[in-house]
C-alpha cells in the first residue's frame, strides 16, 4: 500500500479545526498530521475541501449491502443496536475495506413478545443468509433471567449490552410486554460487573427515567411522547449519560418521509431504487408527535452538557422501516442536530470523536497520528455549512481509498 499525502485541505480532527494541514497515510494508519508531504508519497490535492474523520453512525441495524452503502457516504463505522454482527460473525467484515466496520450489541434484552416484535409484519424474515453462529435471543421477564443472559451475550461477542424499555405506546401497540425496573436494574448491575457498556432503547420519557434509575450508560433514542422537563434533563446530565437522539427516526415515526433527502442529487446518485423507495416512505406510527418538541429536547440536553451522539436507526430496505437509509440518513441527522441548536462543529463531534470516546473506540474518530486512516474528504467547509458533509470527494477505510463502482 503506497504512502498517501492529502495536501491543502482544512482539517477537522474530530474535536476542532486545525486549519490547512498535510495528512499522511501509510498502510492502515495516519502517520503524520502537519509538516511537508514525504517525497515518495502519492499526492491527493485537497484544496477547497475539508478532511474529517470517517463518520460513525451510533445506531443502525444491518442487512445485506448496508455496510457498503454506509461507506459510500463516508460512514466508516456503524454501531449495530440489534443484529448479528457480533465478534464471531464479523471476521470477514474486519478486513474488507469496501464496507463500513461494525460493532454490535447482538440482540437486546427484552421480554418474550416485547419490542421490537410489534414492528415486524406477520411472516417477515430478515433478508440475507443466516450467520454461522446464530444470535442469542435473551428473552427475560425476571431479574434472574437478565443476570444470566449478560455473561452469555458477552461470551458470544456482544460489544455492549442493550436493554429494550418499551411499552409499545409510541408504536401503536400499548400494553406491549416490557422489562420492569427490577429486571432492568439487575441486568445493568450485572453488565457493570463485567465492565460492559450498557445502552437502552427508550422512546418515552418514563422509559428514559427508568434507564437513568438503573444506571444505563446511554440511551439510543430521545423520547418523543412529550416535551422535556427540567427534571429529566438534569437527571440525564447528572448521571453522565449519553444520548443518541435519532431525530430522523422520530421524524419518520411521525409520518415525515425522507423525500427532502432523497431529492438531493448528492444522495440520489448513491441509492438504488429499493433504497430510494424506503427513504421516501416512513414508519408513520406516531403522527401525533411534534418534531419541534424533539428538537427542543436535544437543544436542552446539549445545553446541559450531555454528550449527544449522531445515530439514525437505519435498518433494511423495506418500506415499513421507511424514511431512513444507511449512510445518507446520518448526514440528515447532522442537519437535524444543527436545527436543534448544536453548532456544526458540535454535530461533527457527535459523529466522530464523541461517539468513539463513549463507545471505547480509541483507534478512530479523530485525525491523529497512529489512528486508523478512516477519513472523509468533502468539498466546502461543514464546520460552517453542515450540509457540505454530503459533498463527498474521497473516502478512505483503513487507508484504502474507496473506488465507486
């Protein structure tokens, strides 16, 4: 692999803007930030562009082709919040520089018949071939069951432990079986014994309060059933939790399609017809919701110092998972975060350094010597105009430049 020097580009290192710097890649790593390009390096002219760390989507569900689609949009890592890409099943992904890297919760702890069963049409089967190692289904209704499943999930390769706290009210299925507080508390405490990160699915304010009480490290949705209160914001901030708002998912739940994103030629040229149809659809399960309430909640959380992470909840190319597409929707989420009051730089941190730090991914999320050469070069300056993240000029995954087919 030849040495590559990206010259003349402004560099946003995941935390701050460095100005124009030469960045050198050698093998899979960044070997130099600043200084002169080595004499033997292949030069990539970055004038007029901004170099960013590869983006990280902090909430996805994978399917056939989704990791390749994500990488086309400069998303070099996806964090799977329910799926099959645990350590035992992703060896082929780790070394494949044509797709995004991935980490996974495996399957979330939930009661039998609990979320997400209500989202699946009768007879639906996830597309694609089943993995060699079938996922563990940690159905739990008691503290003892949750405690027993935690070490099993970790032994089977889950990178973090997810808990489903959902009574179905937002999805139009009120009364859905749901983890009670004692079961949640016991599972989280057991995960803590192993030093495992814990996350929770929470679409309501009450579910969020349960997660705080249990000591969950972060929630991977922002509640959408009511406006925020000072109390809940202070509870989240005081607990040191992170929040992955998934505003684009909340919008879809309210019946707002991804038409605006799909109409953008920078997006349309990278989507096939099935993904375009999916993006132009919506979940449409909570039309009474108010997107402005969600944006105000995100604004209040950020103002309180809560770490806000960028995630989408993108899934597979099916209309009933509509309004979202891998890769593309992360750029939409960045735009929503700015609409909520974050600065463009704060939004970029939410998709790079902050997510890497909160999920213990110390080898990525920043442009720094010694880290993975996961990089995104875009025309313009997204620290000023967040929409410039879609102006893709080049993508590198572990120092290998993506070539468009």
